[in-house]
């Protein structure tokens, strides 16, 4: 499912900290299958404003920590079970280890699935110190960057100090090696957006860490995520239509400019 060579052969940027943007993680058919069956079950809402960082999003466990097992596999499509198996594989750990130069073979690990709804965001932050590295994968078939929802690699805690932005298009991903200055943020999704911003984080932790997303004893009620109103089919083509019609339809119908089309990039 994941093209692990894309990870292992990538080189980290070193300024202002260690990070990388890796695209082309999936084949075109796999990208369609993953985007078209993105999970909506067993999410919890997290939100806080006025604290150390503002945030609002919804989260679902995909790989539990410390058990390192797939969470609720019976609710997942075959494509998502295959993705979870890839993320749990020794080969994925080896590829991430090669990328960052740190042995991750025994590191505690968890994977979470996110919907950022209209109004969702994540303020500037450098990640908690118990994290070693986070790999963020994206799953929107199309996206207009003017609607927010992009990852910003930052030069400081100032959210205007942008070094690089990453659109949440399926096949795109970003790697952030945790450091005291590893500032990054997710720009707010505009209230008028008709899509959720869809991402997965695969995080390797230091020994002895516990999940901060799902702390022991967490009894937060879970619910089915209800997507925003669907845009007209001519504006945001369904994954099945993309699979049938191919890159020409994507280029003609997506809200994202052609340069942001994951299909055109994969097929070029």
C-alpha cells in the first residue's frame, strides 16, 4: 500500500529543524480506495481555545498504543486494513528509521485518524517532548488551499513565519522530527468549506511514554463523524468517478488547481 522507498530514499531538510515532505506514497488505485473509504466511525471531538495552543478537530484511533493493534478493524475497509498493516510492519519502521537516522524498531507507536471540520485548526506548537517523530499522511482527493487546512512548517511560533505549506491531498505526507523549535500548525479550515480536512498521524514515542490522545481511563463518548454537506458532483468528483474517468476528469472538475491534483502527479 505505502511506497516505502519514497520514505527511505528521502532526505530531511535541516532548517529550521529536521523535516521532510514526501509525496506519491500511494498508487492511483490505492489512493482512490483510501480516500473513498475514509473512516467516519468512533471519533471524539477535541477542542480548546485560549490555552498554550488553540485547536479543534475530531480523532479516531487506527493503531492503539501500547498494544500496537488495529483499532476496530471490523469498521474499516479492506484498503484501510491494508494501510494499518503497512504502518505496523517492520518495513515501515525500518524506512522511518533510515530517514531520520534513529532506530525506531522498539519505539512505542500509535496512529490516529483525523477530520478537521469547517472551523477546525491546530495552533502553532513544537509537539510534546515524549515524541520522537511524527509522519502525517493526507487523504483529500481535492483541496483548495484558500480554504485553510494546510500544514505549515514554521520558522518560529509566529504562524506567519511560514517555511513551507503542505496541501492535504491524498499521497502527500510530511515528517516532523520533534525538537524544541519544531514549530508547525494547521491553518483554520474556513467555515464555508464543504469538506473536512483528512489526515492520519503515525507517531513514534520515547520509551515509557503513554498516549496523550487516548490517555489511560479516557471515557470520552465516541460518535460517527458527520461530514459537511457534499459539494456538487461536478465540483468535487467522487472517488469512484475519478477511478473510472482518470486524470482528465480530475483536472477538469476538481476545485483544486491542476498543480494540486494528486491524480495528475501520480500519473505523470
